C-alpha cells in the first residue's frame, strides 16, 4: 500500500482579492453604487453638490477684495466678468473686519483685547488640557477674573486688586478661625469678613491708594464694546460664572430639603421656560427698577448678569443629569466611608458627575455662545448689530451675503472646534466605563 | 437583680440646631426660606420705590386702550383701532402658528436627515453631516436674518409677473402666495364673544371637515379592531387597507364636493397680487430658518435614538419570524421612540422660545406686539415683560407637562 495522500508543506501565496472589491473601485461599489436606489441617490447627490459648488465657488473666488464701496465693486465686476451677479464683494470684509471683531473699541487699544484673549487661552489651558499644560498656569487662572475686566475696561489697577484682596482676607480669616472654632463658624466669619471688606472698606482703600499711587491704563466705556469680541466676552463670563451657580442649583434640586429644593426648581424652571430675549428685555429695561434707587450700572454688566442666570439654569439641568446618571452605590459608598455631605460631593460625587456631564456642559456653552447674538435686539452692537450698521453706510448699502458669510464663518470656527474638543474630552475621560 | 433604666434624656441645646443632624436640615431650610423671602422683599421694595419716583403704578388698564398699530400677518381680524389686548392675542396666535408650522417641518426634515446620515451611501451621509454641522454651529438669529434677506432680496418684484401665467404658487419679494381654500356653498362662520377684544370666528366648513375626518378615522379603527379579532381567532389577517382608506377618503370627497370646494389662486391686480393665502417674508423667513435650524438638532437625536437600539434586538425579532416592516414597527420604533421623544419635545420647546426672535425680522408675534410696540407705546415695561414671560412660561410648562406624562407612561419598569 502506497501512501497517496498529499500534504502541502509550504504556504501558498495569498491571492489578490478581485479587482472589483479593492481600491477605489471596490470602495465606490461598496459605498456609492451598492444598489439601484443607492446609485440614484449618489447621482442626485453629486448633481446637487455640483450645482451648489458651481454657484458658490465663482462667488467666493471670482471676487473683489479691494473695493471701498459696493458701487465700485459692481464697476469692477462689470469690467471683468460682464455681470454684477454671482461675485462676492469681499471689500466690505477687508474694509470693516476690525470693526466686526472689536466693535468701537479704540483702535490703539486693540492690543489689550488681544492680550486678554491670549490670557483667556492661557488661563483655560490648565483646566482644559490638564495633563499637558504646566501646573503653574493655575495661578494665572486664579488671577484671570481680576485681570480680565481691568484689561478690557481699563482704569485704575487698584480696583481689581482690592476686590481680589477681599477673597484673600476671607480665606485668611477662615483659616485662622477654623483652628479656634470649627468649620461652620469659620466659614461664616470668612464670608462676613470678605463682605465687610468689599462693602465698607474697599471704597476708601481704593480711593486712598489711587490718590497716593495712581497706576492705571486708559479707561474704555462699555458702549464701545462690540463685535465678535462682545460675543466672546459674554460667552466666557456667562459660562465661567454659571458653572459654580449651576452646580449649587443642581445640588439644591437633588437635595432632601424641601424648601431649598422648591426654590431651586422654581428658579430653574422659570428661567428655562422663558426665551432669552425676555431676560434681555429685563436686563435692558427692568434690572435698574429692581435695584435700589440710584443704582445705575452699565448695560453690558446687566446683560452679563442675565445671561449668567440663564446659562446657570441650563447648566444646573446638565449637571443634574450627571448626578442622576451616577449609580446609587457611589452615594452609599461615600456614606459608608463616613464622609459628610460636602466631602462626599467634593471627593466622590462631583468628579464623576462633572465628567459624565462634560458633553452637556460644552453643548450648553456652544448654545450660550450662539445666543450672545441676541444682544443685537436690545441695541448692543455685536456682529449682527454691526452688520446692520455697516449696511446703513451709503458705501455698503445693500450688501448682505458677504457680511453674513463672514459672521457665519467666525461662529462656525469657534463652535465647531468646541464640539470637537468635547469629543476629544469624552474619549480621554472614558477610561473606566468602556465595555 | 437588674434594673432597666432609660438612657439619660438629652436636654435640647441651641448648638444642636447646627450640629445635630436631626435638627440641622430644619435649620438650613428656615435660614434658606428667610434668605429667599428677604431677597424677594428687597427686590419688591426697590421696585415699588423706583416706580413711585417715576410716578408709575402697576396697572393693566392699557389693555383696553386702542393699539393704533397694524399687524399685517394675522389669523384673526384686527384693525389698528382694536385694543392692545386684541393685538396681544393676535400676536400669541402668530407665535403659536409659527411654532406649530416650524415643529412639523423641523420634524420631517430632521427625521429624514437623521436617517440619511446613517445611510450606507457615503456621499449622502457626508452631505447630511455637513448640513447638520453648518446649521448647528451658526447662531439661529443669523439664520433668521439671512433667510429673510434671501427671500426679500433675491426674489422677483411682483411687476415682473405682468402678463405671465403665474400658476398656484407665486414667490415674490413681497411674500409668497399659496392657493386658498374656497367653498362656493360655504356653511358660514360661527362667531364667539360678539364684538369684544376676544372675539373670533370658526369656519363651519372646517368643523364639518374635521367631524367627517374623525368619523372616518373612528370607523377605520373599528375595522382594524375586527381584523385583529379575526387574526386572533383564525391566524389569518384579512386585507383591510382598501376598506380603511375608503371610509376615510370617500366621505371627505363627498363633503368637499357638496361644499363646492375649489382653490383660489393669487392674481396680479395693479402693483400687487390679490387673493390666495399670503405668507409674508417675515413669516416665511422665521419658519424656514427655525425649522432648518431645529431640524439639525432633531437629526442628531434621531440618529442617536436609532443607534441606541442594539442590533441584537433586530436580529432577535428576525429570529421570531417577523418581517422587516413589522420589526421596525413592533420592536425597534417603540424602543427608539423612548430615547427620541423627550429630547425631541425639548427641541420643540426651544423652537417655540426661539420664535421670539421674530422681532428681528418684524414678524408680529407676541414678543413683537406685547413686548414690542405695545410696550414702547404705553411705557409699561414691567407689566408687559412680566406678562410676556408668563405667556411663554405657560406654553413651556404645558409642553413639559405633556412630556412628563409621556415619560412616565413609557418608562421602563425597574426594581
């Protein structure tokens, strides 16, 4: 008997897959023309894209950048292309982009706005990219709330320093009293000391320091603020201040204390139930009526207050979602360790709840940032308000699309990068729960 | 011998209000309530003092005064002689109109985009992604003014239609004209509230139409029930679609014929179009911009909802022998809707609130009437803004009330 079985000892060369399933052709068969319906859809889509691009590309690129008025633009177009339609007159952007970005801020002081922006990014870096940015930047983050208003509004340097000193004094009193008499009393004493400093002493100290050592930079009035800078300013202030308020409101809403809960729910539902524009009406018309007679603080500050309250309510709901998503075991675990309420919140609950709510927080921020354009309705000159003002100029009367495109691109860049950042953060933080 | 004694009774000390957990919550609540009431009292006191120094009192008497301004896009009859109350009512109806129209369009577009974004067709999915990203990342106010500029700047002037057969829909720079519904044997109107500010008419034709429609739907449901019963008993489902279609469509067709239903087209008379249903540019811009903007958000919700249903559900349903249509309607949709509907409703709410931006394009909604011209004419800022807030609050709270009822009905029963 002879052994006729054959066992191959060496591997065969791998065969090439069929040409129709690999490369660009395979990809197209898979993704564009997999069935009749898909092929039709593909062709319709391609036609649509071609149609839009055929209108858009010449409009963007066969354009004029140097004209100083719409009439001049039209003359150039008639001379070069024979028609005035379908060509963008970017001259308006070239002419007015500084105004669209900075509003009526004095142009020799633009560096202050730019510096503020750089400081903002630097102050945000340790918060946003915690493992890459140096820890020392956190000091800048702490100083930022006092530095930013001083740089933008100008004036004496002593105002912000004295306000900051209030926090230092409060903290110092808290530390000293804690050793003598328990935390709660120390907290009350610290807050009281800071309040006394701000309410009673700070005015005297500021004017005293000013007369002795007048250091300051040129003051800029609020009504000169405008343009895209105003949107960024309002967005940063509203979000920065509303985050802590939102956390407190969310905790209040989750709490067992009925009255505290009722107050928080009432506030949140009221703010979320009315459109932002009515709150802005309150800011522009009513806030001075609600304040003690004689108070008159400027419109930007009033708008900031209302936008902060507005975003705090939304923030509270986002954080409440994060709190609700935590498993009950986390609360019980914290209790079983013997932590008290605030310790449990600080060490166990909040780090996890905030992590879960990051996408919501970022999308709230995007929403608030977009909503800052509403201030144009109450007469502030943000980008949209300015675009109307530019159109009122005889040189640019009748220009729409170029301005709108510019504004849209500005907002798109900022909002889109924020949403990408939120995705990055989700990926980075999603270490423990991935299955 | 043992004696049982009670533990020594603790006497109440003042410090227990803070350090004893039994009393602490009460202490905190009392302090919070006092703080809240103090703050409220402070605000109210300030308001009263300020109003006194301005020589104003809080009164709603201006509501009965003539408004003196015109509202061009409206559902109720209104003249400038009418009262501010009527103007506010017309505005409220305008708000609701644009909200309802917007919600419908946004849902249709949003669902379509959301589903297409999941398409296996690469280019379709990419186009939808671009649409969603562009609309989500640009402020809605910009979209509203942009669409307004689009419909009023790039559409033809009515005079260009001179001598042209215009057909059913006319798009001009003074608005869009749609055919209107006319009845040659109309049943007339039903009037309510006489000549007061709240007066309104309801078309009897509409009522008749609705009665017949709901009657048809009711009968159609009965047919479905009996078909269900037959299926339960015999296992065979009788074909009912033509019966169900007939009981709805035939009576309606008969009614429309009896009423002499026909469409009225807009016609160029002089310098402008007359007749037809006139949608002004402001309404059109607001409607389009709001629905396209909200649709981008709805698309994301729909996509998320569909992705949230694990593939195992579909496969399990297939293993049970269900056909793909039934898999969708019996297994996937009920679960996906639970994820989709709550955020969808909150987007409807956002759309309604965003409709207050009508003021930017001059559409006379409640913000434009009560919070706009009425407020400026009467100088009653406090009353107008508070009322405006109250109106929106009522709308929002009723919508979220509906949402809560729905949520509790579809909630998964957990331990």
